[in-house]
C-alpha cells in the first residue's frame, strides 16, 4: 500500500512541483518537503468535522494555494 500510495498520490504532487521548478514558475526547493508541507495544509479539510469551518470550498482552496505559493506576509 505504501509504495502504491507514494507512486499514485505523493509522487504525482512531487512531480508537479518539480515541473514548476524546472519551468521557472517555482524557486528551487526540496520537492518532497514541499509536498508534505502542502499536504499538511490540506489534511484538516479532508475530515467531515472541519467541513463546517469552510465558508466555501473555492475560497478555502484559493486561500490555501495563495499562502502556499505566495506566502501570507503583506507587501
């Protein structure tokens, strides 16, 4: 299970991040660590108990990705 989970899920996310690095869209970083950081942001929302905390799926997703890719600091 662990190998398949990595190949089909974790490995796919790592590959997307690696492609972003290669294309210059993302800065150089440890793709494995970046993958787990992104997943760490996502995991709480996989549980039904947290579903009521989201104002909307789109708003939650947009904010999560903005913080992951752009940070939360003001300009």
